[in-house]
């Protein structure tokens, strides 16, 4: 399967980082949740966005600045996705009160729900 890149990678990454910076301590978001919360970049088809954007979010998180709470982003199974930094991510989440059942976070308890949990809603952005 071929995945495309965002038309303006840096602009998309900036939008991802802005979203993640607003996640409250003790809450997590999934890659797909972030993708769905961001507007589809201009020039990207719905199908291409649906097929590729979660990977775009992952790439943004792999390259995030130090002020982005990267540890609050996990996969849709409630697991830590990448191999490097697993222990550090788990440690950071646990220090915020997020508990693991074996290797998973209970998303019904810890997943950030968009209804009013952010101080201000994400504004639509054109890429």
C-alpha cells in the first residue's frame, strides 16, 4: 500500500503539535483521533487522508519539539506504539496518573474526549 505525504508536511506537523500541546495531564489521544480532529489539508482527497494521516501524525510525533507532551499519544488499542522509549513513555503517563492493565491504557478512562476538555477548540486551518 502506498502512503502519500501531506502537501505541506511542516504545516501539518505544526497542527498536530498544537493539538497535542493542549492535551491535559492524565489524558491520552490516539493517532487516529488526532487525525480526525484536524482538517484535511487542501489538495488531499478524503481517501488519501483516511489512508495516510494517522501515519502523518506518527511522523509528526517522531519529530516533535521538546515542549510537546509526546507521551500522551498512543495507538487505538491503548498501547504504546514505538519500540524505543516505551519505558519512558509509560513512566511519564504513570506519573500523570494513567494506569496500565498489562501493556494497555483503558481508553474508556483516559482517552481525552473532545467535548470541552481543551481550554479552547482547535480552529480550522488551511494547509
